[in-house]
C-alpha cells in the first residue's frame, strides 16, 4: 500500500504520530503503543498494529503477511 500511495503521489497516513488504535471497549482513539486507553483505561494490547520486520509498515493485528511488502509476520 505504501509503495502504491507513493506511486500516485499520495501519503498513506502511516508515520510517526499519525497512527491511532481504537479502544475496543469505548471507541476512543489512542496513539499506537499505548498500553491502556486514555478514556476508559482498558487494555489496548490486542489492537496494537504489527510492525513488519522488513519494511516497518504497521499492519493490522490479525495480519499474517505485510500489506506493503508481503513479508511473513
């Protein structure tokens, strides 16, 4: 996805400080890496993205391969 976005002159929204995870309990957005929701203090471990070891792309937690470079996660 990142390479496609660069190819068409657009950003993917992936970058330091731009990623958010949504609390599965209250729906509040939280920065990637936070362990607890700012609003309700629920754990956010299950919704954290998985960084690709090859390209660093942040993938959805249930991804088995990187959406950017197809490396196995």
